[in-house]
């Protein structure tokens, strides 16, 4: 639990709630600036969220490999401690910047702003923000991303979306990961998708495995489509202003 996201605020603590509202307001202002910064460079920013161990870093490694020569990827990594995930990304040939949050159980827009200035934005098409493993607090913070993607592993319960509704309600895409383990876990993807749709009817869904490669092509197609849509919108806005 962290001191500024509200996850440990006693019920009825009005003063603390008012402080948190101010924090979130400042965060939203910075998030808008972050998004504008990405858009000046034509970059699609993707916020990856999940519980710990759902496979965010493994997915990024596989994505970098699959999109080599097609799209240029950078990563802002968030963890409480260590720079291990950033080192894994760098070994795949992509620039990465590690943010260690200490006791904070989520990234915020100010942390992402710091990461932005440590990446070669002129040389990138997509920036992934790998959030701290947590299905609660990250959902409350706009980071300036264009897409919120939540991962649900086949080693977790199918009812996670309804247990953690705020996270899934704010997501654009649900990725069901580690599908290669379904024969051993008994996970039911249809039930998980139905649970997510009850929380968020507009959410898109994909099934994939970073290990076997199942679904990776569809995931990459999704990213390329979203990048194309973003750049088309930016071009239209630029033409309208000319």
C-alpha cells in the first residue's frame, strides 16, 4: 500500500480524500502533457497493467522480436525495486528506462514524464509503459497513454474482472496470457471474457502465449492498427490547423 493513491485511507477521512483529489488533479494535468509529448513525436503510448507474474515483461520481449524491422519500440519499466526488467528489454535491442517506485504500488504521470526524457523519442513508434504489478492502484492514475491494456493470466481466476472492476472498466484491451498453460490450469477463457464484458462491454479481447507464440501476430496487428489510427488522426488535426 502506498501513501498517495488512497488504497490505505481510513473510511470517512475527508481531509485525506481532499488531498488525494488534488494529487489526482495534478496527475491528470501532467498526463495530458505526457500524451501531447508522445503525439508530437507520432508515438503510440501503451500502458500495460496486471497482477504480478501475469507475463508483461515476457510479452514485451516477444513483441520486440515479432516487430523487429517493422516498428521501433521503447519501454518505461515500473517496479518497486531492481532494474531487472529494463535489462531484459535492453537485451532484446530496445531502449528502456527503469523507474523504481520504492513503496509506491503504481506509476504516476510524473514518473512517466521522467521516463519520457530518457528515451530517444525521435527514433520510436511505440512506447510501452509497464506498470507495477497490481490490479488496484494503477487503475486510478492516467499516465498519458493512448491505450490501457490489462493482462489476465491463465493461472489466475476467471472472475478477476468482476473482483477488480475499476481496472477492467478502464481498459481498452484484455489480453489473456499464458494460454499454453490452460490444459494444466483448467482456466476458462470464455468465462473470463464474459466477466470482463459485464464490467466493460466495449473491451476488446485477445488470447496469447509469449512462450508458444499463439496470438502474437494478432497482438502485433492490433498495435499496428492503433498506431495507424493515431497517426491518421494527428495528420487530420494538423491539416485542419494549417
